[in-house]
C-alpha cells in the first residue's frame, strides 16, 4: 500500500512555513462537507469511482486479438487519452518497443513531423489503431483518425475497419456513429467519466492489456486505496490530508506551485499525467494550483537551487520507491581516489534512496515544505493505487476550492476558436473573432 508522510509540512518540523495541527483541525468542517459530497455521489462525474468494479473481459479479448494479429499498436488521442496510456506504458514496460511486440506508438499532438516519423517506422498492414475520444469530435484526434482511416483504406480496402478500435461514448458522438456504420470494434468511456479521470477505464486498460499488464491488478490496487481513502476521519485519510495540506499551503502560505518529483525515470510520465489532472480540474474562477512535473535525481541538478532559495511559492511532493526490482552494485575500483571511493560497494538503489531522503531533509532545513508518497514497488497494483489516489485528491481539493473539478470551460473556448478557424459549421462567429484579433496584432510586430 502506498503511504503518505507529511512531516515536512508541519510547523513543528519546518517552523513558520509549516502548518499547525490546530489549523488543520480547524479546517475539519470543510473536509467533512467534501467527504459527504463524495460519499453521497452528489456529482455525476464521480462515476470514475464505479470504474473500479468494471468487467474487463471484453478489454482482455480485444487486447488478445491485437497481440495475436498485429506487430504495431498505434494510439490516437490527446490529453488524458494519451497521458494515461503513456504513464502506464512507461511505468510498467519501460523501453517497451526495444524489447517486445506489439510495439506501441502514441500520437497526440498534431505535429506533422511526428506522424510522418511514426508512419515511416510501422507497417500499416500489421498495425492496429486505437482511436480514443469520448466526444468523438476532438479536433486533433479526429484529424489523425481521418488520415489513418484513409491510409488504411488504401492498403487494406474493406478490411481496414477491422484494424480500428474506438474508445468513445457508448451511445453518441461522431466516433460512435462511425462505429455503428462501419462495424468497428469499440469500448465505452462511461458518459459521466471526464477524460482526465478515465485512465482506469478502457482508455488506459486496453493499452495495459496490449503490453501484457493485467488490468485487474490496476483495478485491485485502486479498490484497495479507495477503501483506505473512504475513511471520514481526516487524520486517517491520506487523500484528504494531501488535498487539505496543499489547499492550506495555497490559501494561508501563498504556495501555489506543486512540484511532483518521482524518484524513478519510469514515473516521469505519471507526473505529467498528474499535471493535467491537477491543472485542468482546479484552475477556475481565479483559483487553483500550478503543477510542475519533475523527476529525481535529475532535477536536483537542474531545479533544486530554485526550490531551496528561490521564491517561497512551492510545495515539493516526492514519490519514493522502496524496491526498484533491479539493482546494480558499484564496483570497488579507484580505491585511492577520495572523490570516488566512498561509492564503492554500494548499489544504485542505495544511492537514489539517499539522494531522495537528503533532498527532503535539505528542503525541510531550509523551511521549505515538502511531503512524500512512498510506494513499495513499481507494479500494476501500486500504479493503480497512485492513479485513483490522485483522482480522489483532485475531486476533494476541487470541492475545498468550491469549483467544479470535472469541467474545463477554458479549454472549451480554445476548442471553439479552433473550430471557427478550421471552418466548422456553426462556428462562423468564432472565426470572425480570430480574424479581428489578428488585425489588432498587426501593429505590434518587429
């Protein structure tokens, strides 16, 4: 089970920049209200909790077919539809494409050079394509799907639809219409599950199964952490404490930046997944917290100076790994060289653990708040725990800020302007807005 240590957030440990037990205790009423909203499912979008008990048999069947019939697996999606699968791929099968098949490629940003490179590496005759879009109308995913549909039709003719799997709304949207008309295999994203909360739906579980990860283990971990985080007592609930501490650090200490630093290369993508979840869910009505993806020990050498002596606006969140599953011993060489011989006989896992703990301590001594999530080992069970833990924390924290943690009105405006620029029917006024804005920018060029 993952564990939260928040000692270095407390006034008793780091002094005036920390929080007192009395202040946290005084916030209990707000947390209890948020707990009731979660327990009573007052928001339909809390349906992401229902994912923990889903039937995975169809996901497993489709994944088995993909593994048996194809050599490459191409995912088309953006936002949570790409960040979630990438987090699973990197955490649970690092360097996958150099060792295993089917190889997995994720095309998210509509950078034409990237798609050209992917198409140069894969054989479309031996490729399965998973197009992921809950609405079926996301411009980036729709464009890449249209390109791949056309290419596959040229190569496979009437057999092309057999190579597509659509992960989308079960009843409505453009992609669902194509599924019904063309006979594509499909998996549902439940209507009330927001995209950034969908990693434990078929959005993430199908890619997991394709690379040989048991989706039931991801869900088992999520169920276990959910049970622990259903405890109404604030001091016994790690999710409630995590959200409360970061909320109070913002509102009382003006620390609006949250640095997420896992001490494992394979968890960097999970840190990036967290950043979308945190930013898009909380950044509304003039409030919110700014997430900052990082990775240890690398960013001790590129960012730690800023965290130690820069602006007093950050909280650092460590993810510590107890057992890396593999280890390498540092050889006993250069025995007479003072700058190197102290490392001899130790292991790399000892060194990275020492780096993480010493960074925690250094920040605490500088009165810079930080806290640590410890995971025993990087496997599907504990990755499932991290995913669901952060989703619960995000919902809870949104309720503390009194914002809707499930919508994204700012993102929708950007989408609408894009629709106008690209000529989508019904968005002519948005196109006019863009053209007027361009005229205003003409004078300000050099």
